[in-house]
C-alpha cells in the first residue's frame, strides 16, 4: 500500500519548470530513494510534499488523503518529518534541547497550558525529555546531550538532526542528502541506521542522495528524475541498467563526459560499480 502517492505533479516558477507531470508511489514501510543530476527537481519534490511549495497542478496524497493546500505545520502533524541538505540546528541550544524541539513540533499541549504549567503539560514535558534522550542513544550520541549544537563536529550535527526528526515520531521520514559531508565509516553507520528506522521503528524512509553506493545499498526502489521529469523507476539493479539514467548522468554519445567519474569503457562507475558491489555482496552472503 502506498503511503505517499504523487500524481501528475507540476511546479512552475513564472516560466521556469521545476517539476513536470511527475508520478510515483512510496510504499508503506519501504526505503525509497529519489536521485538525479543537480537541478533535476528532487528537493522541489520534497518541498511540495511538505507544503513549503504550492504545486502548480497535480496531486499528493498521504494514505489516500490529499496534502494539496495544507500548510507545513498541518503536514507535520500528519506524520511527515524532513531533514534538509544543510544542517539546520539551533546553534546556541544544547543537543538535547534541539532534539526536544522535534517533539514539541507535534505536542498535544496548548501554549496556555505550557505557560500555566498544567499537570498534563508537565507530564508531557517529562515524556519528551525522556524520549529525546532515547533518540540520542538511538543515533549514537547520548554523551553529547549537554553540549551546544555549534560545538559539535559536522557528523554529530547530522546525528542531532536525525534524532530531532525521530523525536517527532514520523510515519514518513524524508531525508535530504543525509550522507553529505560524512566519511566512509559514517556512511556505513548511516546505512544501518536507515534500515533500523524501517525495521525497528516501522517508519517509511524516502531519501534524496547523490552517493550512489549508499543509494544502491539501502534502497528497495529508486526513482530517477532529470529536468523535472521522471525518467526511470525500479529496483537499484533495474535503474543502473536503464539507458535513460546512464545518459542523464553521462550524456549521450555526442556529449562530453566532463566531471563524471567513468571507467575505462566510459561507463558511470559511480552508478554501475555500486550496484555490482551490492550484487556481489549478496552472492557472497548466499554462499
């Protein structure tokens, strides 16, 4: 069953087409990746899903209910939580306070109840405090809870952002380039963490990512965009063998391959090798 269904979605800014007639589903409790060259329109899709952008036309539905026209806070309250390409933390707040702010975004208590310190508000605050600490333990930085966010390493700032997203207890977690700036060891841990979000916490994970090795390791389905349109959709293996995908990353035979990592045959080693490695790893496990 699809938790998110995008149907014939289009987004235009004056004469600029950011998204054109885009359709795809994200299945419940799946891990799905949205990939494509820079400027393909991927983040614009996230912005439409979360209500930051108003779609020009088309439909976005969460478990069958339309999200079109809803404000971002309304969509958050329905269980869709996102992270951003660039880390967006409250720099002068502690790590624990940042994570608690994620839970406060979906708090059941009113502002008045909080100001008057109503017993229900105090109970909820204790629960939020405890769950925020649990989220920090989950992402591996419980010892950083009292540090100011601005003093953290980049990798720990990323983990704090993930913990803040978890604190809101999302149904659908949108991760926008979560591996950006991470080293290889941190990326391996991220793969395990994303899988645990689905397997242990029952979340649906939908991510944008440029690291093709990570995408191919963690994804069950991959949607590929180029110039605002979908050019491919399928399993990682199907996508890496799709001619339209290869051309989107490499260009056609007439185009130059400047700036693209290629093997001796001119193929995109960033896409192809990552999938071949996954297939080899699976075969080794089976043996």
